[in-house]
C-alpha cells in the first residue's frame, strides 16, 4: 500500500489492527509448493473459520503459525510484532494454543493435572495439589461442566477431553486458540456443548481459529471466514456476507458459469437400461457421522456419492461393506435384507470396496504386484491351502492387460509403481473377485491426470458390463463425468438425489450448500423416487 492513505480504497478487511496477520506465506515440500501466497487475519474476540478442500493448505498454515514448520516467505505478525516461532512451545508461550483432533492430553493423568501440566501452582516449592484440583474444577464449572477432575483424562469422551484441552488453554491465558478439525469425530450434542465453550472464549476477548468442513457448524459459530484453495487464500469475508453457495463454489473453485455439464442424454439411456437394485440402503445410521442415509445402486448404473469432506461418505460406504456395525436402518442386497457382520460377509455377497486410503488400507507395499492383485481372490484360488500358480499368473496377466497397468514385472514390489498404477492394481484386486457391486471411495484422488482418465474409463466400462457402481469424488467434475446420477449427503444425511439430466455440478453444489432446507422427510422422497424396483434390463 502507498503512503497516501486518503487515496487508498477502503480496505475490504474490517480489521484495522488484527491480533494475527499472516501475509503472503510461502512453503514447499520436496520442491512442491504447498502454500503460494496465503493470507490469514484474525482479530481478538472473534471466531474465525478457516476452510478449504482437503489439501488446500489449512493445516500447513497453522503449523507455520505455531512453529511446527518454517516458512520460506511471507510475514507473520502477532500482537503487532513480527514473529517467527521456532517451536510449538515458543508459540504456546506467546499465547497460541492448538487443539487437534487427536488431543494432546496425557490420558492416564488426571483431568486436573492435564489442565495445569507444567504450570502447577506451588507452595513452598511443592505442587499444591489441592489448589490444582480446585482451580481445575472451577474452570470446568465456568464452562458449565461437572466432571470429577481427579479421574484420568482418558476415561472421558473425546468431547470432554477437548473441553479439558480448552480449559488448559484458558488456564495458560491463551490469546488465541486454534481448533483444527477437532469437531469431526463429535456428535451433534457434543458439538453444541463445545460451541458454548468456544463462544465463551470469544466473549472473553480471545481469538479462535476454527477449521471444519461442516457448513452448518461454521454458520452457527463463526464471525468471519478465510477460504483457501490450492495453497492460496481465495476469499476473506464475514460469514454474513457469504452465503452457503458462495462458500462452496469459492472452496471448490468453480464459477457457476464455467461449469461444464456431462453428456446428459447418455446418462438417461443408462438409467433407462439399468437392471435391478444390487443394494438398497434405508435410513441407516451409526454414530457419529452417519445419521440418516438412504440410497439404491442398480446393476448397470454408476451412482455418485457427493458431499463435502466429513459429510459421511466414507462412513456410509464402510457401513455398506460391513466394516462398521449398523446402529439403525436396513441394508438389502439382491433383494434380501442382510446383517453384514464383517467385510468377509460383504465380499461373499458380491461387494467390493476400494478405500480412499490407498497407502493405509490398500496396498501391501513390500508384496509383489502379483500378490497384491490376487489378495482377495486368493482364497478361491488356493486348494488345500496351496495357491494355483498358473491360475494366479493368468489372472494377473489378464488384468495387467485390460487395465493397462504399467510395470516391469508382476514380481516387482507394488511400492515401486506410480500412484495411478497402484490404484489400478487395487481395482484389479477387487475385480478378480468378480463382484456385482463396486464401492469406490475417491478412486481418482492423488493420481495423475492420465491415470484419472483411465480409471474413469474403466469404471464406465464396468458399468456397461452390468456392475453396480457407487463412487465418491471430491472433484465434482470427476463425479459428473462418470456417474449417471448423484446422491448428495450432508452431515450424514441424504439431502438430495439428482438423476440423469437433473445432475449437474451446480445442482450438486446447491444440494451441498442448502441441503434439505425447506424440504422435509427426505428419506421418503428417496422412497418415492423408487416406488418399486424396475425389473427390466440386463
Ligand atoms: P489441509 O489441512 O487444507 O487439508 P494441508 O495443509 O494438510 O491441507 O496440506 C496442504 C498441502 O501440503 C498438501 O498438498 C499436502 O500434501 C502438503 N503437505 C503438508 N504437509 C506436508 C509434509 N510434511 N510433507 C509433504 N507435503 C506436505
Ligand atoms: Mg488439515
């Protein structure tokens, strides 16, 4: 900004002297820029939402602020002074407390000890335990909480533990409290309780940075918002000046005019031709993330499961696959109500589930491509515990050819393959088990553009071959390119079903933003859309 303040346009930022001012922050990992000029300004006495898609750079921004990472460019001012914390401890001592989802309490120590750990009041050089306990109890009472502060912190729920962490921040007189996705594992009642405490911190004049993907939470709690995308800050605004649709479109980086629609006519043809329902999910729920989800997937169709991160997509798929127990609702597979006890049960009924976490629960890095590929079908290949090598080789060759997997040799460890080729091997692993229903969670995440196109084509071919496919993708463009229709979930509830020509990125974003507002009983709406299963086709 130039010297002449009178000529400068009015600042869009209502903050004259923010508590925290991060400007033009830069950092790279292994030569890849993660932050490319990101800004964040937060005032005392506000709850500030920091939002953006997975990988946008929110946590990196926070880690730079708290001294966990060192920035390579940009400036950070806290209380008007340029700062560069060398460690999280230095940040804490300057008054910045961070509360992560995995809470950093010592579980076997008492609640009281955790609140004052390292800062215990002393008398004659000795820790004054009675005062520790009294002050801890008083603090939690001021939050409206009655807990036995002598009990181990680990004996309480995540929600209570978070409040203990907040009490710790207050007792340390933190000026700023950062909550990075700390509500994602809480249920609605616990979130409400936590919000009461957060509002109290704000009213005491502290600043709170709140990272969450749940839109309703943001509007219920936050005063202002910073939106990040691809390592940059793309919007800063008051919550009141940004409606949900603007928030979602800014986050996803799509202007509505630029939205390209898929081939709607083709979708209608697929839907008209689809076969019977391979799976019918009705009003299922399981705490904390799935509240009320209903959906069907028919043979010969690809259904997109849309929703923001944290909306319950993965958890819904896990319920469908028997990986988590169902608390409410019913699942029908092939017209029969089933109670899946395990993924093995689901596999036996023709289900396959490609998880979003390729590295965590997908590949076995040290095993060969061959062994990775045949991991699921191995049981049928093994007679009397002995694997039929010839048959195994034939399966591997068939899928390497049909999916275009690029490798040196099937004996090569899978970790040596590119992400896209690893993903194809995992897909082949499931296809080799000859499933009727494929659950694909973010099948194109983290793979290069060419591999993305390949995977999309494979999925379309499988659908055309009569498989039932349910797939999630955070990129709506990728979802609408493959799916014939979309089921939108928000906060663990089915809020819309958009079929064929009615499915567009705009319509999905509207559903994500507005959900079922104005609509009631949406499970009924889903039921009404399927008065009876169509039995034609295949
Ligand atoms: P968000 O919290 O918004 O989901 P992150 O800040 O975690 O996003 O990540 C932003 C980008 O920085 C991602 O591309 C991520 O892969 C990368 N990144 C973050 N931390 C590291 C790290 N320690 N090493 C390599 N890459 C990282
Ligand atoms: Mg993060």
